[in-house]
C-alpha cells in the first residue's frame, strides 16, 4: 500500500512496520523540535540538551501514533476483523484492515477507539508533566511530556474531523449507515466530506506558502492531497469489495499457466522461460503437482558451466504462502493481499495441485469493464 516498508517488531500479535518515508518524518520532527520549537519555548539551553529533548519527543510521538493505531487494531480483532499489521509512514500511521466492518456498531467502536486512546494518553502525559514539575524536575524536562500531551490532544482533534478516511469520517459513516442502512451510500457521503476536507487543507497550504510559511504551507498542501486521495480510494475500495462479493479466485484465474517441468535444465530454463516471459517466479510442476518455484535467483546460484547438467527440479524452492492461494479463497481477500504485498501473480492450488494462475491485471480488467457497463 505504501511502497517499501521494513518490519520493526510485533506488539500484541500485530506486526509493526515502518515505511521508508517514516524515516524522513522522524528526521524532520527531530530537527524542527531541536532547532525551532524547544529553543523558542525554553531559551538559553545547551544545543545538546535541545537535541536530546527532540529525540525523546520524536520517540514519544512514535509511541503515541503506535498507541493510537493499536487501539483500532485491538478493537477490530475483538470484533473478528483481520488486521494485516500497522504501518508508520510519512503522514502518520495506519492499521491495515483486511475487511470492512459488518455493522455500523462495529465501525463506530473501531473508529472511535483511536481518538479515545489519544485523549487518554494526552491526559497521562499532562499528569506526568505536572507531577514532574511538582517534585522539582527542571521545567524543560517536564516540558517534553507537556508537548507530548498537547500532540496527543491535537492528534485526537484532527482525526475526529468528519471526513473519510479519518476516524471522524468513519464515525460519520457509521452514523449514516445506521440511519439509511446503506453502506455504499454512507461511504460515498463520508468520502465526499473527506475529499472536501482535503481540498480545504490544500487551500490552507497554498495560502500559508504565499504568506511566507514555506515549510508549513507545503506540509498542509501534501497532507491535503493525501487525505483527498485516500478518501476517494476508500470509496473505490468498497465498490471493489462489493463487486467481488461472493466470488472466489476460481472465477478469475487463468487455467493454462506457464509451467516448468522439473527435468528442464537451467540453460533451457533461461533460454525458453526467463528470456520469453516477464515473470519473477515460475511454478515447477509434474503431473499437475506443484513441486516448487524457480526464479532468476536460483539460476544465479548455479555456475554457468553447470547449467547443462543441473535440472530446475534440483534447485527449485518451496513457493511459500507469498506466491500461492487456495482455489476456494474469497476473491476480495485475494485482491487485498495482492495489493498489500505488491505481488501481481499468485499460483492457485487445490491441495498440492496447481489448477491456475491469478493475475492482478485480470482483476483490474474485470472491475474496469464492470464499471463501464454500470455507466452505460
């Protein structure tokens, strides 16, 4: 969803990942706190003190975002909704829900959990700050906790703006869904509110930029573009899920995929398969049974002088869950997985038998044609 990410750790069973853009955000926050905010609020301290305060503030923000998203994830799991993990990226963090809530009640509690968690954490940081000041801790040290308390309140307020996909937009969608009983209608209006809010932020960014606040203006401009795009994508995702509802991957798979017999030599594999097909991974199959997968990586592990003596079946590896899907899997679930992992091809299995190949472009073509027919 967010491009290249790396795994950090697991909390409560949820994988925590950071997108490469989060590194930029972390550096920007640390620099702005050390060079701007803290020197302005607490003047005449040593530069090293400001940088230490900034690092604590940055990691505190990291914890705050994680706490916010974990609250969404815990509530979602309590209601039986699968969560793919939590990813931190340039504009904050997101809990990657793999399915839509089944009722307005579930949507409401899942959405409101984040802002409630941020308010609770904000109060906790303010209590810590007041307590530290009461026992004689230097003002600038307690000030870091006070800053984090303010940030958490700001996070709660911003997220409660009634525009999808912000938490407030999801609360609005839950209310409209409960009122009309129509999830698509509710999502459409919540999405329009989100797109409108995004445009408002873009306008705020332009005005700020023209007024001389170049960094702040650019920041609001980018956030506005992101909110608008995410609001539109959220509605399109719902339409996609509804279009695929009740369908399995069998409906979309290709039944005659390119396969590699295990007896093929490495040289034949290179000449007849790698050079002719733009695939990253090839299924190695005998009598319809999937034996493993072969790719350029396996070829590179074999010296060229041994290519004529080495069979593909000797070097192929287990395909793993990343490259395979069961024939009975829900089509919407498979599409979400392909988009999340950025894997455009999945081998469709019935037990250990290869029965087809699921290709992302076939999904997209079906959805495009369906959309065009609805417009006709």
